[in-house]
C-alpha cells in the first residue's frame, strides 16, 4: 500500500519527463505511474532507460490522449492520495512538506496547494499561472476552503483521495483537448471537505509548442463541446451560476471556430443559440457577422477587380 500515487501522461517528450521525475522526492510510500500515449520509437527507447524506485511506465498504443492515459493511471493507482502532473511540468521543493501534511489528513476529500509558473526553456519566473485565475493563497480561501469550489479546474495543484474518486466513479473524458474539465468540475461538486495548503508544490511550465497551445479547428470545436456538455450537466446538478460561466466561455470558442471554418461556425453558433435560447445570437449576432463578412468580401472583391482592370 502506498500513501501517494502520482499519475503522469506522456507523449514524445522523454527529456522533459525526466526533469519532472527528478523533481519528485524519493519516498518508500510514493508510487509514480507514467502512462505513455503511443510515443514514437525514439521516445520509447529513451523511456526504457529511465529507472527509479516505485516507477511504473505503462505503454499504450491507442493514441487517445491525456484523458485516456490518466484513466489508465487511475486504474493502476494504489495510493491513498492521487496527485496528477503533466510530463512537462515539475514539482517544487515544497511538495515534500505537502506530502507530510497529507499523511496526517484523514478527513479531506481534496487538498489544494499553491502553484507557480516558469518558462520551460529559460526556467525564468512568469505570470502565466495568473491567466487561469489560480489564487490558492487568497485570504478568503484560507478562511473558507470550500469557497475554492470551481476555481482550480485542472488536474494538477491538488491531491485527491482515491476512495473519493472511486466512490463517485470519476474519470477523465477521452478527448484531445479539455479532457480534465468534467473531471475537475465533478470533483469540486462532490467535495464535502476541502483543505488549502498555502505552500508552493507545483510549477506549471510555459512551453510554446505544448498541446495546450496548439490552436486549430479541432481544438476550438472540442473545447466548445466540452464546455457545453459540462455546463449542461452542472445546470442539471443544481449549479446554475457555474453552468452559465461555462456556457459563456463556450461562446468564446464558438467564435474562434470562425477562424478555421465559416460553415462550421454558423452551424455551431446556431446550435449554441438554440441550446441556450439566446435569441440575440440567433437573430442579431449571426446575421450581423454574416452581413459584415459578406460586405467585406464584396468590397475586397470589387477592389481587386478594379486593380486588375487598371
């Protein structure tokens, strides 16, 4: 029996994974489960050269993304507490003190700890973590840990009791983008006892070519669908304010779809307006953007035609 299980999905970044593993303290009561998401042969060869106590590397061929990999890790985990990490991030020295405090905690469902951020290439500090509104050390959360609900909607920066995960049958969505939103939202919904530890235990490393920053049509559509799905579920579960927050964010991604496919944008916008019964979108926003873009197209077409004639 382990006290802690650290689950890390990985794909084709073995050198960064080594950096992550090196930041994890060596403890007899801690296991590390790395789930490889169908990496290439060169990365697999590098992975097989990694050795440390209580490290298990699971190789998958499905290529279904980090959500699938995390679900595999959950099935293998034996620790009392589950901690998630991305392969390109690192743990801070404070994680040792956090683990010791977790050992003494027999009541909390979720324990949140503080997170910092640095540039992956230069290791210089930055303010990237502020962009996802992570404020674990705010006084109001110290005084009322349960008010931290729906704040940290990512898998890292927290320890979750494994029995709690099993009790509520929680798992990650197996999609390429946003696989953690539903899991994190349901964790916070079901959480009855939360603890906040104001110690920095994790570092979110800014990397320009990470999956999180690979923006394309699939990224925009998947993010949109995940937000709408989670928002509808949260509304059904009696969390209307949080549901509306997610639905509003979905509209942002719907608008981004226009950058990649105009037809899909119109279809998605109409579907969004119907789902939300937002008649402004149906009868004002969509016609406005149509008129604006048609006018822009005709203007540039006419201008180009005149230039050709001249």
